[in-house]
């Protein structure tokens, strides 16, 4: 009996945690088209964001959900492959965490999460952390402090 009571309480807590999840992402735009691809199969990015929060804040992630989630990781490569350091430095990036669940109709489970990438380049004192959303679409630009790789 105790086992069932404990299980019921756990399900109630988990259920209420999921229903309290709300979408705080402010830069979703389902009307945006996927950026063109370069010969190197990276996104063609033409501008740097004027919003200081773009990419750096969980409410303003880089929204790369242009393909089904199962194949969306390719968009991470396309995105970071199109960027450079502010003076053309080559980037390295690594996924370091996931966070910030939000409701999404683009997933069978009804929710998405953001991935956090650490980005480095030669001469950078401290890695930059960029939030990436693989479920929703939005304008694709370089975050402030980054450059656009010359193709």
C-alpha cells in the first residue's frame, strides 16, 4: 500500500511540474524560412544580432528547428560552421548542458528543451555559452561578439 501511495505522490509531483512549464521564449517565428546553405553546407548568415540577449539568454535562444527534431543536430553544425570569432577566428564548440523545458507542439511529448553550447576561439579569455533551441524556428543571425565566417 505504501508503495502505491509513494508512486501516486511521485506521479502527482512530476505531473504538476510538467504542467507548470511555460514558454518564455520571445524570439520564435514560425514564418521564417531556413537560411540558404553555402557550398560547405553551412548556413549563409549575413548579419550580427543587435539584441545583446540573442543566444546568450534562455528567453532568446538561437532557434534552429527547421527540420524534424530527430535530424536537427545537423543545423547545429550548419550554424556554428557559419560563425567565427569577431576577427575571423575559427570556432570550436561543445554541448555542455540542457535546460529550460518549454511547451512545444513540435515534439510528441509536448515539450522541448534548450541545449547549451560552450564556444571558444583563440584569444578568447572565457568561453561563451550559447542557448540553442532545436524545436522552434526563428531568425538566424550571429550573436553579438561573434563574426560571420568568410566563405
